[in-house]
């Protein structure tokens, strides 16, 4: 039984983005209490979680019926295996943490208090739940892969040792590539969360600068004009970097899913892998530019942003990307130098298992980083930010929403 959550969640995210753009939190004058896009997202994630739990149960039953699998039944790997079994409970905790925190922001939206900014915060808060769900999906697929017949069973069935080993290695290479599409969808939502964080940071920064420039003495300062120009340039660069990151992730995940479900990825795996490397290079450049631009704004204007606590919020958003991109490489390096005596499949299982627990850590960090009662909400308007303007001049500095 194979449940491809990546395809379903990718399509669901595109539909929810469209739904948000059409009606947001109201349909004309009707308040969407249960049909707003955030409630629908969590409803879908709970349904998907139930499906993934069934996948884990089926893999567990297969594991019990076929004991002695060398890669998952070894004594040194037992603690990872126990951690794997607990991941459904961990995911339930993540879902509850993010949902109950989201409710406090939803109540603010219903009261028409900084609606746009609370809406952006909601999308960021959902990141650990979405990423954790995708990590659990990859874990379920890998757990089933680990329960497949080893080389010895294939030899007993009549295949030569070389053929059996080659077939198993090829199957696993294809399955590893297939399950990586799960993380492409997760990276897509992470890119979207980073875009929302960048937009929210610019809105807070613009509102703070406006409040400072409201004083007549400050308006006459020559440095104000330079600050406005620098703000306009930096905001455009950050918007471009984060937007391009989202576009690249959408195309990369969509292309990969199409190739696996309707294209020739299985029959022409080498061609697929060659094309995928180009997407990964583009994604690496886009993500690097986006992270760098957001980091520049956070450092350059940290003293002005004040109660917004940009560093804590930046860490909460980028924590999962750090683990996703660097953790697997660190585990592989430890394996190559002999620190970890693990197979490639065990490394993959460990990486996916750790990510679920790291999503729990991220969800807990969000509890402090993205509270609904923070003073910086008071300086924001509920509408889209307007360009900053120089007093007494028609020239404006473009600001990104």
C-alpha cells in the first residue's frame, strides 16, 4: 500500500492559495469561521496524518511478521526504531500546538485587529505541522522499504547474488529519489513561510519608520532621506529574493511530481536525475539569495524593529531549513569517516525521524516567537502597506507588501 501524500498536499496547497485570494476570511459579508483556508488546511493535515498513521501501522505489522531485517533490527539501531514508533504521537502534539496557537491569531482577525499581519503569522505558525507531516510521510515510505526482502531472500528464490544485490540497490536508489519529492513539497511551504516572514518584517519596519518620521524635527533631518532610499532598495531586493525562492520551489516540486506520476522518471531514472540536478542548483541559488536578503534586513534594522524580535522570528522560520539541508549531510559525513556504522537506508530513516522531533522543537519555539499579543501589532494597519513618501515631495520609495 503506497500513499503519496506529496501529490495530494501539493495540489491542496495550490487550491488553498487560490481560496485565500478569492475570499480570504470572509465571503462577501459572511464570516468563514469553518471554511477559511487555515481551518481547511488543518483539517486536511489531520486527515493526512490519519492516513500516514495507517501507513506506519502497516509497516510495523510487516516488520513484526518478518523479523530479522538486518538494517532495522540491529541492536545499535533499536533506539532510532523506538523513536520512529513514537513519531505519530509527536505529530499529534505538533498539530495541537500549532492549531491552538493559531486560534489566538484567528480571534484577532475576527476582531479586525491587524488582520493582514495575523494572517501572515498564521501561515508561518503552520510550518512545523506541514514540514513534520511530510517528514513522517517519508519515514513511512522508508520503513516499508526497509521491510522488503533482503539480498539473501532473493538468492534463496533463485536469483544470483550479484543480480539480487544490483536489483535491490537500483530499487532503493529509485525509492530514495521518489521519497525526496516529499521534502520538495515541504521546502515549497517553507519558502512560502519565508516569503510571508519577509513581507511581515517589511510591513513592521515601514510602520515603525513612519511613526518615527511623524515628528517634525525628524522630518528635517538630512539622513532621513537616505534611510528612506536605502529602505526602498533593500525591501525590493528582499521581496525579489523570497518571491523567486517560492517560484523555483513551485516549479521544482511540480515538475518532479509530474515526472513520477505521469512522466518517465521510473523508466528513465538517469535522465530524471540529470534534470533534477539543474533544479537543485537553481533552488540552491534562490534559497541562498532569499535567506541572505532576509538576514541583511534583520541585521541592518534590528535596532529599529525593537519589540518585533526579528532574530527570534528568523531563527524560528529557518530552523527547519537548517536541519533539512545540513543534517543529512552531517550524518552521511559521519558515516563515511566511520563515526556512525550505519547503512544508507539507516541514515535516511534517522534523518526523517529526527526531522519530526525537530518540527516539535520548532513548534515550541513558535509559541514564544509568534504570540498574538505583541506590542508591534499596534503600529500596523489592517490594510496592505503603502509606499513611504517624503514630506513635501511627490517622490515615493517603493515598498513591498
